[in-house]
C-alpha cells in the first residue's frame, strides 16, 4: 500500500444517502484509502448517520454538500439517486463538471447527473432500470461495465466496481505500490474478483458459494422442466419448454466453467442429487397443460429473482455477467409463457406455482 505522500493531491468526495448499497461505498472507500487518497464523506445532514441497505455499514459524514466547494476535490463519487432532489448536491456536481472534475456515478447515481442537465450527447451506463431516464436526458446508454465520457465515469452494479476503480485510478494517475493495475479492456485475462476482495468486496468463498447454489437450482429446475416437456401436449408449449431446457444446459455449463476456470473448484456434491427429486416431484403433480404452465412460470420467476439478486450482489464482474444473462434469458421465457398461459386459462387467473424455493434470503 502506498503512503499518502505518493498521491498527495488526490482529494475524493463520496456522496452518501440513506439506504446506499453497502458495497458501493465500501469498495471505493477502501480502494482510495489503500492508495493514499484523502476521502471526504458528504451527507445532507451533519448530525445523521447513514446506514447501508444491507445493514453492514453505518457512515458518519465529514461535511455537507452546502459546506464544500467543487474546486476542493479531484473527483466525486455518487452512490445513489435520491440526492437528486437536494439542490446543494446538484449545484456542487454542476460546478464540478464545469471545472472538469471527474464524476463517478454507480448504479442509480447517474440520476443525479440527469438533474445537472449535463448528459446531452454523453455515453453513460448505470442500473438498467434508469436506462430510459438517462436516454430521455439526452445520453446514450451503453450496457458495459464502465463507461467513460470525460469528465463522467459510470458503472452499472457492484460487479463493475473493480473495473470502475481501476479506471478512476488511471485517469487520476493514482498508483498502488506492489500492485499493477490491469487493463480494463481485457476482462477475461484478470482475476477481477481478487481485486474486489482486496478492497472489501465479495470474498472467494462468497462467489464460489453463489455459483454452487446457482448450479444446484439450475440442475433441479432443468430436470423439472424436462419432465414437463415430456408430458405437455400442445406443440407451442413443447417448443418453449424445449428451448428452456436447452437454455438451462447452457447456463449450467457457463456456471461450471466459471467455477472451475475462475476458482479451480468442482461442483459441490449437493448439486448432483437434485435431479432424482425433481423427477419424483414432477410425477406427483398434475399433468394438466395449464398446471404445467403455471408451475414452469413459478420456477422461472424464482430462478429469475435469484439470478437478479446475485448479479447485483457480487463484486466479481465475470460471475455477475453470467447471472445477468441467466436473469435476462429467464425473463424472456417468462414473458412468452405468461402470454401462453393467458391464452389457455379462464378469468380470473391463478398465481404461478413454483416447484422450487428461492435460494436467496
């Protein structure tokens, strides 16, 4: 770790708000302090403590946005979007952009940039839920770990943080003794998870456990849906179920490859016993076409929510990308099955019937 004298001029402000994503604060704060930068936490109220969404962090601000000047800092980090209603925050960031200070916005953080009116023509990324808002503000949304359009740097989720901080270090010319910063355009050739872990992100054990858990769930539902496809009668339903089976085979292979190539691990034994139980349970259930659709819908929705949560929880870019693809695939099949269900079922419809339980709590 460098001493503070090696990066003496680097002053970074992190703007916090209640319910911030814990790791979105922890990784930048830890990385910057390890590199010898001076971090100032800004909160709307000096006398308040700010708690993270997951309850693992409580942060006391050093100052408020009303007390500081944009020229006091080299960069600003925006953790969330609710500060967009604070005029002091908006003015501070507007002034910082005018001075060409680096602005880093994570997840919902780009919502603050919308209020500044400075996004026209900019290439940005961010949490997918705010894509339309960003585009309506004149920006071009790109689905990439980190988007750089000077003086703005944006990222989508915790999995992007190791890449984001490496990018920030490069533009600020911050070096870390005994640690060579990887190239951000070579995602597959670097163990980004290890860099994230060194900055307080997901541990190796966390990631391996998440991959194992996902493989268990995918193998179980694969066998369930395979059994449904044998019992379905309508060609349209059989076609969709067959596509889902093929997709789940790909998901399992991607998860296993990541587990092995990224961490040198094999699948846990628990992942190997679910198929027989899935076959048994499927034969204890009704083979009515509508019931099959409802159960498949429930299984897809459970898997989609689990994959979405893991995608936005882990600070490993490569694993998060796999979970993002899984969630996207399952969402597509859910929409197609939901349309088929509505065409098959009487009104009023019944809720889906998952045969699996959520692996996330």
